[in-house]
């Protein structure tokens, strides 16, 4: 997946000092996704995970109306009506693969949300590691509003781990919008900010300046330990931390402390 191909499908990329900014750039459609853009973004995040120069990813939407309104009805719905079960599964597995690529990306992913955040846009948001939101952000898992299960693209796996089973059930069964204030209160948004993009960039910069190897390990452990008992988790962390102690960043952090300077972690 090349930068030109991503641009053609409605995305912009900018890499600066380890922070990769990915902009959804179809503001006239509230950055709705098409068949092609789902696939392009999936392939892009798989590629980003292998790029060592990418140490943090900032994902946001262009235009005043919102972050992402989900799948483009004009492009997708009519086509789905003409597909058989095999064709429908091809689509639903592809959209799920996009969410998996974001969730499993080696580099931490921060989303800067504003305006409309719904459908696939909402699931993309919860697949990221941290969600900052503007006061006007409104998020909804709209699937039941169009006659579909709220369990779409991994939402029923991701959402309970963020807000708990009861709140996830409410959000996925009703499809109702949640405003930024409530979303922050229930932990769905990490922070509400009047300068959301600047604050999200600041966080991405902080993470990118940190130890990339250790950050990737943290992501891996958070995912792994969601499925195991406490004793297994403790042992997994013991092994993970011992591995990190063998990495050059551990020595660099100590040397920087002794020399009273900022650490220069491995790039």
C-alpha cells in the first residue's frame, strides 16, 4: 500500500519524528468509508506495524462535521443486497480485519475525535489505544438502527473491556448517541479537550519519544492478559519485563538518569 494509493482512497499521511498522522480526508461524506478505503486502511495499518520509524500513530478526521460516519451507504449498502452469504462474509471479515490491524498495531494508536463518530467510525475509535475527544464529539454504535447486530467488527469484544459489560450492552443494543461528557465519564473517551488535535498530538509525541520496544510489549500484555487468570498474568509480566531488561533501552534509561539528561531510546 503506497501513499498515493491511500490518498486516492481518501487518506493523508504525515510522518514527523516518529509520529505518523493519518487523516481521514472525505469531509463531504463525513469521512465515510468505502469498500476500497476499508481495504486500503487495513493494509496500511498492517504495514505501519512493520515500520520501525513509526513510533506512535495519530488518527483523526478532516472537516467540521465529524471524525467518521461509518460505511458509505451509497457505496456499500446497495452492493451488499446483491451478495450471497459468501460475498457478505467476505465484506464483514474484511472490515473486522481493519479493526484487528488497528488493535494489533505495534505502535500505540491515538484517535482525535470530533463531531460524528458512529458505526465503523466508532469501532475504529475503540480499537485505538487512547481516545481524545472534542466537546462536540458524539459516538454511537448505530448497527441496530439499520437492523444489524451491535456485535460488528469486534465491537462486542472491545467495548466491554473499556466500559464494562452493562454499559456495552446498553450502547450496542440501543445504537443511541453518547455525548462527549458522558463518554468521558464512563471511560469511553480518555479526555475531552477544547483543543483536541493539539492535545492528541502532544500525547503522541510523548509516546513516540518513549521506549518503542517496551510500549509494544505493554500493548501485547494488555491484550494477552484479558484472557488469562491473575497468576498467569503475573508470570507473563515477569517474563515480559525480563525481556525488556535485556533491551538496550533499559541501559539507556539508566545511563541518562546517571548523566542527568533525557534518554535517547532506540529508533
